[in-house]
């Protein structure tokens, strides 16, 4: 049985009511499914770890801070079902670390790399400005030059306009 419990930093309910409900829920699951493993995980914020353990009879398996020096993100289990627990940097934008619990050989961290990419950021204002310039643009082709030269001239004009309206920027990825 897997459950998620989010306890906000400033709850609109009494914390004891949540702990009573958690205790009753774990008791009901254990009675209905005595051989099932119960796992409850999520962001417990200011909820007291020892209070959760004593009320639910579950074991906490996260023993490292997950946000700054605080252990907010936790996993509680009824049986030892995970051999390894790691706290790692999250792959999404968050000020919390990610918690990974798994069974099997210890995973080695993958080498992460950062690379620079050149991008052109766009905004509606820039797009309107670009369309205004393009609509007033007069590109003339000369009959006495070859097609490639005419194309190269047109390409240079368009590239210059693109660079002025949407300048290239370097972004780390």
C-alpha cells in the first residue's frame, strides 16, 4: 500500500487531527491487509518525525536533509522493503532535494554535464517589430547577376534583421 501525504507549512487544520487520521488509516490497512507493506511518502514540512513514527508504527528511512538543513521530505515504511535510500538533487526546479528509495545494487551517480547553447529568445513585442520591419522591407533582385548572388544578398538582409530583432544569447543547459 502506497500513500502520499502533504502537510503544508501553515495548515488550516489541527495537526493532531491529521496524526489521528494517519494512525487510524495505517491501523485499518494493517487489519484489512496484514501481509501488505505500507509506504507513506511526501513533504511533511513541520510535522514531528517522532510523532509520526509513534502514532503510525512506521519507520522513517530518510535520514538526510532534503531542503537546506531540514528533513522535510520523508518516507515511512512498515517493513524493510528498500535496501537503498538516496537524497539527490532534483531534476526539476525545486528548492527540495529528491528522495530515491529502491532495492537492488547501489546506483552510481551519472556524470552530469552542462553545455552552452546559442538561443534566440522571442517575445510578442519582438515578433510584432519583426513583422513590421518585414512588411516594409524592399528586396530587389538584379537581372544581370546570377541566382545564387541574389539569394545570398536576400539571405544577408534577412539574417541581419533576425539578428537585430532576435539577438543570439548564450544559455547554459
